[in-house]
C-alpha cells in the first residue's frame, strides 16, 4: 500500500485535511468538532464525531484505534469480495 495520506478529514462537507496517521486525523476531528468525518482513502467512513461512543478529543489514541480497526474490517471485506470474483 502507498505510504501517502490515507485519512481524509471532512467538516461540513468540505475536505479540510489529508493525513497519514489516524492519531493526526483524531486531533483534526477534535478541532473541527461534531459532525466531522474521517474517511479512509475516500472509500469508507471510519469516524463520525458525535456518533461515536467517545469524542476524538478525549483520547486521540483510542479514536485512532477504532479508526484502524474499521480500516482493517474494510480491507478484509475487500479481500473477501475479490476472492469471490475469481
């Protein structure tokens, strides 16, 4: 996988940041607040501030762990689908 920016932060429908690390995305979400979303490679939403059990600002590490878990689930689903297409 490319080592570039993977996490896209969207606030009020506007792309405000592209970041390499989930912890950095969590920090940006904390700055922008409720309604801010994080998407992985523009493909799947991995965080919605205000819809989660915690706020990103309460623990960047915990928010990032949730984001990475969702990315892993998404990639597993993609691999599973790719196997069915062959």
